C-alpha cells in the first residue's frame, strides 16, 4: 500500500458544505479522453452479511470471510441470469480513523479475493461502502473524519483501479442518514473526488442524503461528473415489505399476514387483530391507500421523468420483502411488480438479497435451495438446487 497523502489544500478547495459543488450544474464528463465502457447493471443481487453486517459470534474472522459466500454461490448467481452483484463492505473492517491507511491487510486480501472470484464468474461487482450508523454520524458532524474517509476511499479505489472499468463500480456510501442534505452534498462531492484521484475512469454510484429514497433522489442536483449512476432504494409500502422486522418502526415486529395488493377489505382481519390503536390505524390506512402494481409504477415513473429531464443514469440497487412472515405469494407478486416497473423505464435493479432475511436462497444441510417463484418474479431462469 502506498503511503498516505493528506490533501488538506485540496479538501479546503472542495469545501464540505459547499452546495455549489453540486448545485445548479449540469452533468459534465470527467476529463481523460474517451468515455469509459459503461458497466452492465441490469439485473443484480445483493451479497449481504459477508463483508458487512456479519452475524457470526466471531465476526469477520478468516473462516467467515472465506466460507460465507463461495465460488459455488457466485456461479449459481450467474447461472440464474444475474449480471452483477452488490457487495456490502463495512469500512471498519479496513479503516481506522487514527490511521487512514488500510491496516487490516488480511481482510483486504480476502476482499480482493472475493472481488476477483466475482469477476471470474462473469459478473460485475458494485463495491458498496456499507458502514454502521455510528460511522455515518461521524461523517455528518466531523470534517476531519470526512477528510480521512476520503483518503481511505482514494486508497481503496487505487487497489482496484487496475480491474476492468466495465466490471467494478464504486458506491460512495449506503443510505447516508444525514439530516442536512446540503451537508451530504458536500461530503459526497469530497468522497467522489477521493475516488477520482485513483480511479478516474470507473463508474461511481451516488444517492440522496438519508435512506436513498425516491424523494431524496428527486431533490438531488446532478453531480459534476458524467460517469456516475444515481441510486434509489424501494421498499414501499414498508408496512408490507417490513412486516415482522425487529428493527425500524416498533410496530413492524407485531405484524404478520399483511397482504399485497391492499384494500380496505383484505387488511381488515389484520387490523382487527392488533391491540395497539396506532398500529391498527396504520394497517387500515394501508388498506385504503390501495397499494398495487399501478401504484408502484406511478412511484417509479417519477424517477424516470427526473432522470430523462437531467439526462442521467439511474439504478435501484435495493428492493425486497422480509420473508419470515410475509405471505409467500404476495411477496412474489410485489417483487414482480417492482421489477417490471423498473424494467418498463430501463432502470437496472439489484434485489436485496441473496441469502439473508430478504433472500433468494436458503442454505440447508450444505445445499443451496433456490426460491424458484422469486426467480420467476425476477424474470430469470431456473435452477432449483445446487
């Protein structure tokens, strides 16, 4: 790893809170000759709980990093018809604020091995920086932390700058959780500049300031870099997609059998079974909102209009349904409705996720069992087991 170079003068020129770095500027091509090849990100799958969100008692130990996702997994993903994966990476695996250089070299080697394994399987890979909430809070309030993280991004991008530009994409930060969208605009510009120092031709992914929602995307001014893709996540309506989840809104964990599509009649049994007045109101409201494929298409059409007006590329690199208690057939229908709405407007997608709680597969007694109805909902091929 090359020595760390703190670019303080450069950082001052960028200005972390300077909205002008983004504001009211049309997208411009990055310098450096002909436009680079555009990565194919049409149909993808998230690889979670591997280099981020580890659930094992030992965390990110060697055994976890080498066995959680294997060559058999990525081969299956390619065989099913996916063209890319989004690899979540917690920067804390590699980065410490006290020393911006990548110091966890064993973990870096495992990350390099994983990325090459994915590319060798004929898949593109989005390297998704996916930190914990505390990490994001530090970025939101501490300029020096942003400086160090930008230097880290420069060093990490430099590690992979030699890999094909059509195969490796850098996603600046997953769901930033910033309250101040102008602050996030400056931070995102700074982090993108760090990537560009080392990888001027690789595509980067940018997003809105909190949860990468459609509303946040529509409020985002295009960055001054043409080689980026604008990203949003889609989990609407969350009362359906997150029923039974133990995080997020407290009442989600008490929900089960919430149907999709919704109507006043079909949600009534669920609402009547709830003892909490607020929960019952929200479920009832979900019914008379009449969520369906038409409602989903109307939401996603707003993204398409925004992108066309600004002549930019967009992707939806998270969507899915928590599968533990959602009605299986309704989950299939929701995923099919979202996928077809995205494809109707030429928007690439990446489902959340491969083998987690929103997953496409389960692993049972050493066997990978594919949820074939979900594969069909995604418009892909079939391979029931491996």
